[in-house]
């Protein structure tokens, strides 16, 4: 039994919390919405109303962290919605609270967007250095470094590819869109249940201080894959731009399968 604090109990965090409770762990969960506190409590999650800001966390962050051994940071940067957000500052101001708490280990849920898309679709291994050019990618890289370089706790970086699962698939967002770039690039996706399974494995095997890239090992071509998924879901097909050279990447999950002895459960 491990006492775990999950910062961010949304689409991934809530089912993750449920799965960890089912495995016998004690869970504290945070939400930025007061309306969701009852949902957490009904699922046997100790609820906290906490928001990370560029000036420091709002809410009872001390109680949220105290008496827990593990912190899972599952907070998206939110830069697509607001490019002016300083996500790095939010993490900088969170770290002193972690240092003063009982937290020994951290899992930081990051993204494979820390790797730039390139011609030739380079293979991204656990040894590949992040090279993002986007604002969101650069901020994630800096946040990763701040956490993993801190000597007061051990941080495992978990970079997920595109998430999909119940009531959520990228095809739903791509449908009806026009002039979509990179039609010949490989797809990098991971199912919600595999995300949960990998996090559980990290905890069970005490895999701390590692950097793990997580994507389903199959990488179909974007235009073929999303057209087929849209067909299956009865959605209009996306319209692609074939005039420019496709850029992308191929995220290799061999290391995560080896280190964690993990077998992916859900096909694309």
C-alpha cells in the first residue's frame, strides 16, 4: 500500500486514481473545479481544490502533499488554449512545496511533443535528446529538467504520445478539417488503459529517476489510419495537404517494454 497524491484528476487522472485504489493504495486527488470535489469523494479519493499558478499553488498544497510518498503530476501546460501561460513558473513554484513534504518520488506526466517533427521520421529512443521548437515543447523540456535535476526527490519522466480511449480519439478532432499537413507521417498514439498500466508498473517496480517514452509500438501512416478510423466511426474524412513534404517522428517504446516488462494491451 502506497500513499499517493495525484495532481490533476481529469480524463487520465480520475481513472488512474480508481485503478490505484483498486490495487490497495490510498489516494489524494486534486481538481481545479470545486464542482468535481464530490466526484472525487464518491470514488474514495481524498479531494483537494488546487490550482497551479505562475505565482505559486492556490489551495491547501501542504495537506495535499503531506503524508504521501509519491506525487503524480498530471497537469497539462494548457498552452494551446493560452500561449502566454508560463508553465515553467508553475512548476518552479511547486517544487519548494514538494521539497518540504514527505514526497520521495515523483512521476511527471509529460509528452512526446518534446521531440520535434522532422523529415525522414527519425526513431525516438530513450537516448534521444529533446529538441522541440514549439513553445509548449520547450516549456515541457524545462519543466522536466527542473524536476529531474532536483536532489530532494527522484523523478521519473513519463512522456506519452497522443492519448485516446473512451469517448476520445484524435480522429474526432481531425474529421472535417482541411489542409492537414504531414499525411505520410507515422502515427504515435497510446490508449488510456496502457497509460494507467504503465504508471502502475512504474510504482510496482519502483522505477524511479528514469525517462520513459510511451507510445504503442505500431505506427501506421497518418492518412491511412485516420481515414479508416473515421470510416469506422461514421465521420467525414479529413482533407490532407500532399503538396508539402511530410514531417514526423517514430516513438520507440522498446525501452519501456524492457525496463518495466510491459506488454501493450490495446491495439490502435
